[in-house]
């Protein structure tokens, strides 16, 4: 994993192949030939650093790909730029001029008067579309730019018609502002979701803001994590969000409508709770048996969606979490599986003899099933010290890749001396002033190669055998971290701006406490077949006692649990639906 660094405006991190990234957002007919060619002959990663070549912002290879996509633009639109005399404005002008030259349907104007300079709007002629980028959207946001160009130009998004209609039906005025980072792998989904909403509904105004480009604005608003979304001047949410999640936040009647639909569903043969690697595998294996299969998940892909580099998924040399999560969902959708997204389970009622198990959701809906597979995964473990909850997203963070650039030139701490903590410290060292790594035990637990790299960095301090005791702040943001030396009991306070917590994961099993057997760590106790202490209820993945929390292991456990559930249906006298 390369060290995370501040990305200059005319440079960006390595780009995933444009064809591959766009494949999940465009109708297959439109890209089938070129996408298949990319899969078979093209590289998995295009080395496009976006260094200017002959006064262009995009290198020839990527420009050729982009021009091919812009041929799908059917409706004319304008790019209206607001510029000043800065270098950033000159670079944005260069990018927009290059894009304008790729399609006769695109017109560039440079007479915009927005207060944020540089910025630009995408304006379909004859409409009041209000989508603005206060950014030079390269890096991870280049895909967001391409999709915005296509959607503004009339190319249909690969989104359910019900979702599009829900966007169009929103009443009132919505002014969204989204702060993002070009190096953040979680930001694009939120950016793309908001962009789609702005294009579909003229009452929705969206401004995408690069926090590194508008650092003063970020500091004034105390934005310390990305993506951060404001609605009508007030903070709405932090973190990766799908368009459905955003709609759930602003559409007050959505939860009740969802509950009504879910309550009307027939009983499932197998109901999978969770949409990560284990849940996806379980759903596919169940559906292949020809039985009625449902998946209820808060977000498809699960914790994998927060993972950057994945290089240990056998047969795939390298991928990333969002790409793998999208692939999981696409694979499940190839089968007859009822996917119920944006739903969180609140309780499980085991089946009585001859009856059905019931899973109650937080919106009040109740789903019934002959067998249940729990694959709810895990979440970031917290320090559980005073001040941590108060300053979460205000200096307390969990993803160095997403939030690291917001702490450029500042002092930060990393909590945890395992592989994740040491990797985070190495990455952050490339962008912040200084990193202090805290480890509770007398020795670090990370691999020796990582420790060697860590100790070679001049702006990293390692503190071992220490216990964090309190997060200190000024009411708006983190200012210090208090800790004690476990050997001497001496208390200390370290001034800093950010704290990145990397101390492992906690299983998402609170909703089944008292229903199925859990160990002291809160993991669901399973046998060799994935069976829990409750007949007809199985479990798989990171929420269970299975050793080694790895993606590939979770998939195998999900398949095993599904096969066991099918066997249970046969032997219990509950025939498949």
C-alpha cells in the first residue's frame, strides 16, 4: 500500500480503469463491447497520473476512453465555469476545454460568477439543473465527473425507475453541499448519488466541494471527515451514502412505505441478514437451490466497502472494496434473490415447532422465514473513553485514506499497533506533520516488514505500553489526547488535531443477544456447519466465532451456512417453497 499523500490539483492517485468503474453505473448495452474488451485485454489499473502533456489535463489513453463515452451524450448542455487568476482556475479551464472538445453537444462558458472560484456547473439547455463542482474532479472523483457529464447529456443512469421517481417526487427546496477529498475512495458514491438527484429534480441544488481546494471553508465549518453533507446549511450526514440512503434521510414518508411493502412479503425459505461477502455467498448458494431467498441488509458490501486495497482475494491480483462490493451485488442480482436494502434488523424471534422464524426490522416491518442466516459482519471497535463520542467526525476518525488529507500539516495520533494501525501510520506520515502511534501492549503486533518501514519514517513516534484515557477538545474539534504509561501510571497529554482509531472490529450482534449463544466477544457461536444454538438459525462471516476474519474466509463460511440451511429445510420437513 503506497503512502497517502496530499494530491496537487493537477495530479491524482492512480485511476481504476474508467471502463471498469463505469460498468456498474451504465446500462450494459451501452458499454458491453468496450467493457468486455477491457476485461479481457485491458489492464486492471491504468497508470494515469494526470500530469499535463502538451497543455492537456488528461493523458491520451484516458482521453480516448472518455471521448468514446461522450459519444453517448444526446442532449446539448453547457459547462459554465467561474474562474479567477489562480493556478487552480487555469488547470480547471484546461480540463474543461479538453472535455468540450470531445463532443459537439458540450459548450463551455467562462463567464460564471459563483463565489467559489474555481468551480463549474453542468447546465442542460432548457432546464434549471443545479449541479456544481467546486473542485477539479480528478482522482477518485474523475468517475463522478464522467457520470455527471453523461447523465446531464441525457444518458440514462443504471438506477431503478422507482428510485428515480422518488427523486422527482421530492417537494420543497434542497440545497446540498458535499465536502469530499480526491483521495477518498468512499466519497464517489455520495458525490454520484447527489449528482443524480440534482439532475433528476430541479428543486435540488448540489455543490461538490474539494476540501483541499477550499481549506479555509473546511476549517470554518469544522469539517474533519469526508464525505460530509450539508443540507440547507445544516450538517446532514457523514460517510459513504447511496442515493437510496440519502432519500431515506430527506423523504419523511419513505420508512413507512418500506415497512408496508416488507410486511406484505411471503415467507422466505432462507432469509439472509447481511449483505457483505458472507451474506452474498449465502444468498447465491441458496438461490442456486431454487428456493425462495431474501437478503436484508443495511448496505450491500458491508464493511468491505470501507476497505481500500484488497490483494489477498485469490485469483484477483488487486481490487478495492467498493469495486468488490459492487461486484457482489451484481452477482447476487443475477439470481432470483429478493434484496431488501437500507434495512437494519432489530430482533430475531426463533421459530416455534412447525412455525416460522421472524426478523423484525428497525422500521417495524416483520419478515418471516423457514431458516435464517446471520451474516451481519463487524464494525470499527472504539476506544470507549470520555470525549470519543463527542468528537467523532470532529477529529476522531477511522479511515486514514478518506480523512487523512484533511489533517495536512497537522499532528495526529493512530491508536493500535496491529497491521491496520501501522499501515495507517505509514500512510498518514506522508501527508501530516507528525504521527504518534499508541499501542496498549509492550510490543507492536504488526508484521515485521511493516514495523521496519514505520521505524524508518522521521515524523513518526511510537509509544508502547500506554493506555488512552480521554479525548480532549474545545467543544468543536479535537485538541489533545490524554494517556497514561501503564508501567509507571504517569499521566500525559499530547496536543494534536486528529485521532485515527485502528483497534480492530466488533461483531454486529446486539440484536440477537439473549436469542442465540454469543461468546464473551459478542461473536455468534457456530459449529463446523455454521449452525447456531437455535435450530434453523445459521451464521457466517465476521460476526461469528470462526477464526481469521478475511473476505475469502467469510465467503466460504457463507456458502457453508447456506448449504447447511438447505439441509435443515429438507430434514425438518419444511419443503422448499
